[in-house]
């Protein structure tokens, strides 16, 4: 049985482990806080479920391993400054931006980027954390410790948010899932839907953008690209060098899930074009207690992460991949009263 080590033991690591079982892959997620060392053999591959990690005995050991796939990509994409610089270098569309330098003022950012400017911490932000809006030219100011630590982006009046998840093998071959429509509430992904026929005409553009990035990085595995649709074009919002929440629907809706695809690429097993089944809907469970009643909804495929429930924390998701839209709608209608009020509009 081949073994693959995963730096990080959150839900993504656990779902990689789950996906490895039928492939006879022994996937070992490793807690990034661990001060233990692990029986890592020279031929075993190492991957990650996150783009950044603290300095601990476990992360030192794994990141020093010669077979750590994509090791050089993580620092480039973990820092929004180097990530946006890469997107610019490759001539790909993204929100206009600049570094918040030591002497940058809010006034200058408004002059360069417009009336609404979004500051984003260079590292560590997720689920809308690490962001600060400047919406009031003449009034607002850059928080003190954000100089050199943030980038500033022009606010994009996007029509909707979507993402594409792709995979690349060590031989350079790439495959993609269809564009996924994402609904964010308060900066957190609430749900995703894919595939949608009305987005199909944007698929080639999305694939070309993500392929350009993966090829430039000589990347191996699954990468996600979050985008804004503005009219008939896409702007890249951000990249994740890992399996991604907006690809969770592939567990129900594709012949090869994003987790399996990542493992196949890392383990140098054959990669294929994933066959997409029917319309899939993924509902994130954010800050809610587990409710076994969810299991009574026909077609509901629950993934509960076993984490402590806290407000705003992703603690699970439910996938649906039913044979027709009427059944999907009926299932969501049945689920909705079992979730907090703020799900009503999204569902
Ligand atoms: P994630 O949890 O996906 O990693 P994040 O918190 O790291 O997210 P972003 O994806 O960059 O950060 O931003 C979160 C959300 O903020 C986006 O999904 C989008 O709704 C909004 N947003 C980000 N950038 C812009 C922008 N330039 N203009 C308008 N809205 C934006
Ligand atoms: Mg995001």
C-alpha cells in the first residue's frame, strides 16, 4: 500500500484520507501543531491541505522531505503580493491592485483604485477574515499594522462569484471540473452549484487561465481558482494550491472527486477527465450543531467534520446530486427549516 503524508489534519486532510481508501492509498494527515516526528520513508510523497504552516517539529520534518509535491508553489500563493504579481506576470485578468507600502496613504489608494478599495492581509486571511474596506474617501485610514502586510484591491462590481477546480499530472496533462457557481454570505461560502449550462461559454476562458498558472508553476495535483464574473468575462480573485471548498460537490457529482484527483496526481496514478453526473448542490454547514434530521432528506450526503462548533466556522457540508431539478429543489426545501434563518435566502 502506498503512503501519502498530508501536511494538515483538518477536514480537507480527512477527506483526502477518505478518498484514498478505495484506491488502496494510505493517506496520513499530520497535525501541523504536532511536535512529534513521523516514520516518513524516502519514497513516500508529501502533500498539503493548506498553503501555510507554523514552524513545528511535524512541519519541519514534512517540508524538508525531498518528495514534498509543489513545495515551491506554497510560498508564492500563500502571500497575496506574490500571488497577484504572478497573475499579472502571466497577463491574466484580476482586480487592479497595489501593495500597501510603508508610505502608502488611503488617499493615494482611492486615487489609484477608486472610491471603494478592499485591503487584504497578505497572508493568513480566510472566510473574509483579514479584510478591511476603505469606502469613504477623505475619512478612512489604513490600520497601522497593515502597511507592508496588505495589498489593496479595487472593488469589483461583479455579477456573480464562481470557481474552477483543475488538476495537473506530473506529465503536464490537465483536466478541469465545470465552473461552479458560489454563494458567499459575510465572506463565507454558503453553497455551490455545478454544472450550469448558462456558464458553459465561460469554461474555456477559465480553463485557459488556470492551465496557464498550473503550467507556469509546474504544479502537480488539484488547484482551485476563484473568479468574479463581470459581464461575459472572468477576473481571477484568488488561487488555492489544494483541494477547495467549492469543489466539495465533486464527491457526489463526478466520477472522480477533487480529493481522489489530487491523490491520483500526487501518487502518479492515471488522471482522467472526470465524468460529471447531474446538477450538484453543496450546502456548507457554518456554525450549526449537528442535526441527524438532515439525514432524512432524500439525496442528502452529509460530511460532518467532527470539529467544535463556533459561529462562522465551517463544520460540515451536505451534497446533493439528484436526477432532476424538481427533486433537487424539493430536497433543498425540505432541508431549509432544519437550518438557521440566514440560510433561507441562499437556499
Ligand atoms: P477564502 O476563504 O475563499 O480563502 P478569503 O477570505 O481568503 O476567502 P477572498 O476570497 O479574497 O478572501 O475574499 C472573500 C470575499 O470577499 C470574496 O469571495 C468576495 O465576495 C469579496 N471580495 C474579495 N475581493 C473583492 C473585490 N476586489 N471586490 C469586491 N469584493 C471582493
Ligand atoms: Mg476566497
